[in-house]
């Protein structure tokens, strides 16, 4: 690190120009490399159904549904069959849709003699009109707009009747619009908030601009490289948001670690070049160790085997790696070019205190109290974290359906809720994909047609697990059958209905035409997809692979910490502390969102679960990011310990000089995560609360109390007896053998 930083300091113009050239090349590479991007594949049986449809190179047309109900304030809705206005509105809607030029097809009405009874709710108070988009796939969007406009026109003509639309296209669109709106809202809040906090933390306009510059160039370069890798690795919208979030976090952290140490060394009497050389050997090493730890921990997500995590892992590893490279190359060059000017343009009231690089008096007082009674303080902090973690024992993993994720203030969500109550499963049915094993024409056989027709009777006999109406559509050489479940969501009712369909109804309905022996010719196969099936299979895969991810991350972290600090005791202690903070975050997450506390303050409605992928994602992200803080504070303590200080003095000095920096970095990261709380989707609220709470706990209770208590209790076993390089002594530490208060007669840059 010293040689790399030394080269950057000596060739600062070349290092800065080279960094920006790297960013430009990464952006240009994404534009000049041709080819299609990689598509993701869903896990389990739903993934198999998706692959069959992909092979057809076409998809079933979206189906939309319109719920028809009489508006009767303060009273139960009138029966559909007995309300003339509802019947007139239904007939008007059907006529208007059919007159829409080529936009829709297969319009089905509760007024028809054949399927009419199936399109009237069991209580008789609601009717359901269904239709599908006509034309080629590229025309569906325009046809959807035309059909939606037709529904609005009919609604205006019949104000006493409620026409509520929800279906494949409308539900997908409301989710997409919600995501776009959320990201705009996040950008609106996060950037100004981050700038304000950076100004307060760094105390200078110039110093605050450095992490922003590093983070911005890091994220831009990563986006460019990610677009190149997207030709081979599936990348989705969540990857972009995570790259931005992690890029800002590590860019600020690494800049803060570097700048703080450089200020301390200058305050100790070193010139800029010497201060940067020592900073590279100390904080630069911490940045590299932290960055490698974060990157390797993130690789653990690949053990899930999920395509959704491949792009996320690639993007996160890239952005941390680019930030790490920039921190040890262009960052020293920038600081060398600016010199003492980096602290100019100070912010009034806070600038002088922030740029002075003084030890934190508050954290020094806390650490001094902890080392006096480490067992009492450490035991109390550990007990507090265990209490916070208790609700996590009852955590229930369940993905949020659209009606769980978004507010009923959204018209489409309200329509889906009402439709689910009247026609369970109708807003988004399960999709049964049937295809011929060897003979593509097998799905057209009379046996298959008869089996599909029998699903109506089996749905009625399923004890409420399956519902009507059931429809079938030929898609290429496959047959797609839409089967409404007892619930279109992801709750226990929906999961039991899915299991009934997969394990009992379909095998019984298809009979001998079903899963034929693989050695025989002919026969068909089938797989169940859809939103409920995807959530079920995804959660099942995550639950199954989570132990492997945990084992990989914990073992890898242990090895890296042993190599970095040459102390198995410190490595084991570090892992235990991280697990305590993550467990406490899990408990808070469960208490707030699954149990429904603070729902009014955070503006959400609990659906009795926690998003299935979030705990695993939080574990990997937090375990990696918390290592930044942990390694930074441990390195400060280790420097003092190896320089000859007693364990307790080393702990107090290390915490006083490092915990303040960690707190400042944690405030920035907590603010970035907290922005997600103001978003509309409950998944983002969960992620924001979970990550913000974990970072806050980690940077205060864990690093300020538990860490010093644990190091004090370990005593001499914390770090093996060794010596620092002869020319490196922590700023503010009196070297062994030198009388306190005496100053060395050698110049500051000489060996100390």
C-alpha cells in the first residue's frame, strides 16, 4: 500500500488523469459492446414453466378483469342478478370493449348463458368481466391503454356502479410505476441529505467534496462495467439501486478513514507526503482488508444459485472493488495535490473542530468506563442485544403480494383486494404450462383436452383451494391453463392451494396423459408458474441454501481476520459481535413489520411476515459492511498495543481515535438507508429499517461498548507480541522507551 500510494503521490497528475480515464473507458465500453443482455431464470417448478414458454418465443396474452359491484353506501351491495343498473353497466362494458378496434379478445361476461354463473360471486353480489389483449406482443401496451380507457368511459356513464380493473398488465404496471416513483423519491431525499451530513462530518467544503467525487466516479464506472457483464450475467433494477447505495457507503467510508488518518499524522508534525505515506501503510491497509472482506462475503450470495442474486452480487463486488482501488490510488493523489488546502472553506461552528482531528472525548469516556468494568458493561450490552433479537425467533418468511406491498390508496391495488374478496385468485391466477415431452402435438390430444375440461369439476371439489373460472390458451406448442387459487397472494392460504394444485389436482386430472414414463414415446409434462408459485419456489430455495451462505461467510470472515490480525481469539470475537448486531436487527425487523408495531408512524400495513430474501441479504451486506468499522477500530487498538501500550490504554486510545470516525460514517450510511423508509413499497421500508438499525447498533453499542469490553477481557490474548515498523507510531502515542512529554530530537519524517 505504501508503494502504491507513494507512486500516486509522486505522479499525482498521472494518477488522477488515469482514474478519470478508467471511468470514461468503462462507460464507453458499455456502449460499444453489442449483443443482447442475459435473462434471468426463476427457481424451481415456476422456473421450469418459464423456460418452456421462453422456448416458444412467445407468451400468453395478458388477461384483465373488471369487477362489477353496485355502489350502496352504508349497506351491503345489491345482488348482481337483481340490480338492473349493474346489469346495464355490464352490458355497456362488454359492448364497448368489443367495439374497441382489435384491442381485446375473448371477452367473457356474467350475463352469458354458458359461463355466466361462473362469473358471478358466491354471494351473488358481484360480477366479473374478463378479456385478453389482442394482437402481437409489441401491441399489447397500446391495446391495454385502449381497453383501460374504455373501462373509464363506461364508469363515467354509470357512476352508481363500481367498475374496478385488476389483472396481469395492470398489476405489473402499478408495481413498475411504484418502483420508479420510489427511486425518484429516494434520489430527491438522499442526495441533499448526504451532502449536508458530509459537510457536518468533514467540516470543510473541499474535504466533503472528496468522498462525493470518489463515490460518484466509482458508481459511474461500475455501471459501465456492469452493462458489459450484463451480456453474461442477469442484471435487474434492484442491482442498480444496490450499486448506488453500496457505492456511496463505501466511497464515503474509505475517504473518511483515509482523510482522518492523514489529518492526524499532519497534526503530529509530519509533512503532507510523509503523512500520506503513513496513512497508506495504516488506513490504506485497513481499506484493502475491509474491501476484500466485503467482496468475498458478498460472493456468499452465489451459493443460493438464484439468478436474481447473480447480478446483485456482481454489481456489489464491482462497486466495492472499484472504490477500494480508487481509495489507494486516486485518493492519495488528490490529497497530495490539495495538501493543506483540503481543510479550507471550513463550515462555520463545526469546521474548526472537525478539521482538527482530535480524539473523541465522549467515546474516550465511554471506553474508559468500559475497560474498568468490562464484564458488567459487556454483559449488559450483550444482554440488551439478545433481548432485541428475541422477536426474531418467531420470524416468518413470506414475500409480499402486490396488495401487501402497496397501499390500497392505489386504485389498482384496491381493485385487486375487492376482487380477491369476491373472486379468490382471480386477479393473478396460477399458470399451468403443459407441453409434449417428445411429440410437440401431444397437447392437442383428446385426452389432454378432456383433462383440462375436468379441472372445472376438480376445482369445485377442491374444498376451496381452487376456484373458477378456468381458461386455456395455446402458446406455440405449449398449452397454458389459468387456474385461480384460493388466494393470489403469498400467504398460507395461497401456498396450501398451490400445493393442492401441484400434488393432487393436476396429477389426478391429467391421469395417464400426465407424467408418462421417460422411456416411453409421447406423453406430456407440466409445471405450475405464476406470482404465487414464483414466491413459493424462491422462498423455498432461499431457505434451503441459507445455511450454506452463512457457513461460507462465517468461515471466510474468520480466516481473513486471522490473517489480518494474527489472532484467532480476535477473529472469533469479531464474528460473535457481528452476529449479535445482526440478530438484534432481525428482532427489530420482526417486531416492527411482522408484529405490526409503528405501522402508523412508518405508513404500512403488516401482513404478518418478513420478505423472504431480506434476512439473507441483510446478513451478507451487513456482515461485510460492518467489517469496515470493526477492522478500522481494531487496527487502531492493535497499533497502540503493539507500540507498547497496556491493553486498557490501547483500547481507550484506539476507541477514542476510531469510534468517532466510525460514528460519523455510520450516520451517513444510516441516513442513506433511512431514505428507504419513506418509499411506498413495504419491501423497501423493511430493508431501510433493518439496515439502518443494524448499522446504528453496530457503530455505537457494538464498537463503542462490546468491542472494548471483549478486548479488555481477552487481555494479552488479543494480539501477539510484535512490533510495528520502526517508522510508524500511532499519532498521539508515546513510543516505548521514550519519556512521556519529551520530544524526539529527530525530524518528524525520520524513523521513530
